C-alpha cells in the first residue's frame, strides 16, 4: 500500500532532513560528512521551493506544526498563539509572535540588547579587518559587508558577535541599540547551511552566503546588522522595506537612506523594536566600533534571549 502525504507534510519532511545536523552528535569527521553535499545542492532552487510550500494553507498544517514543535522542542507556551491550529501556514508558525512583555529589554542607556533568541556562535574583537568564524577560519569585514571600503572602515579593530538561530527559536530580529538607518544593501551568494557543523567546515561561510546588510548610526557609533541567509531560509524581510529576498539578484543592490529625498521619512528604530525577520532559521552578525565590550559571560555556545544585555558601550 502506497502512503500519500499532503504538500505540507512533504515540506516538513524536507525541512527536517536539511536540519538533521542540529540533533546529531558532532565531531570533525561528521562535520565534513554532513557538509560536503551542500556544495552540490542547488541552494536557491531548494529554498524557493520551500518558500512556496511553507506558505500553503492546509488543514494538515496543525499536525505538521505539532510534529515539528515536538521534534525541535519548541516552547509553544511562549507564543502569542499557543495552539498549532491558530496558524494558517507553516511560515506563519515559524515567524510567530511572542506573548507581550515576555522579553523585557535591558533598560540601561549604554547597554546592548540581544537582537534575537539564539546562541553565541562566536564573538570578540575584529583584528584589523579579520573576523573569527571558527578554528582556522576567518573572513574580513570588507567581504562580509559587500566590498565597499567606506562601509567596513568604521569597524576596523572593532567588535563582532555572531548569533545563531536554531529551528526552535523565535525568528524575529530586534534592534540591539536605538539607531537611524543609514543604508541597506542586498548581497547575492550561496545558501550554505549555517548550522554549527557547517560553520566549522566551510571557508568564509558568512561572506559567501546571500545576506542583507543594514548600517545604522547609533549612540554607540556605527552598527552593522548582517542578516545571513541559509538553505531553506527562503526569505529575509525588514520592517521598512518588506521582503528583500526572494527574488534574488546577481549583483549587489544598494539603498542609501542617509541621503534620501526630503519626501522620504527618516527611519529610526528604538532599542528592542523589531527590525526584520527570517522565514526559517539563520544567523545575525553584529559589527560595532571600538569603545564597547561584550559581557564576559558570553561564551561560544551560550544561549541568549532577545532583549537581555549582551554588552555595554562607553
């Protein structure tokens, strides 16, 4: 007898397969074993299929969400809508809101709030332009930000934090400090997984993947928020521009907000205010100027919650 599955069930099966590394033991050999197929996968094709399938409205959606939440230990009691039946599509569940007041924002004027729920992949000083990815793997701020020297210059010898969002996490992104948007640009690239095993194996991963770069002027100095795409991260949005990708482009697309026309409103976002979201999980990288320090308790692998203090600036 042949089993028949709904489109939504097939979607969840595909997603779970691509994310299997999050629940398997890790070592150097298995890192490479799990990562090498990503070099030959049609990243964008897979992700665009996921984009469409996760937006299907189906009566089977609640069952698929329940299975996913159970497997990845999603805490549905934190969600504004706790029942899987409340979501019309899998993507609506994945970009779910939290209950009001559940993530208080650190109140100190000089504190830096975590922009996401996730865990610390890496953080520390930018050594010249070099950003640490994993043991034996670095990339430059210039490459990460898309290649314009004027964008990278402010972060020479500054600080960086790489925050990874797992499948179970809340996937909206918030401001770590109050800031005025200076520019935003889309950088085309691959869509390698950003799971920890891939980060340890793929050279210059974050500077190779598709990403959205938002540059802000803040009381802490220049701030770059880099929203890194990954396989099955079929869409990245910001609150001011909506959906950035898809569609994807073959070239960098710049938008300058600092020199916008007088008819356009200045975009200023307060600390803790939502600035964007991932449709499926990925990574946010913060770049900041010299003169700030990360909290000493922040170590590789430490969980963080949106709004909690992760650092201070002078």
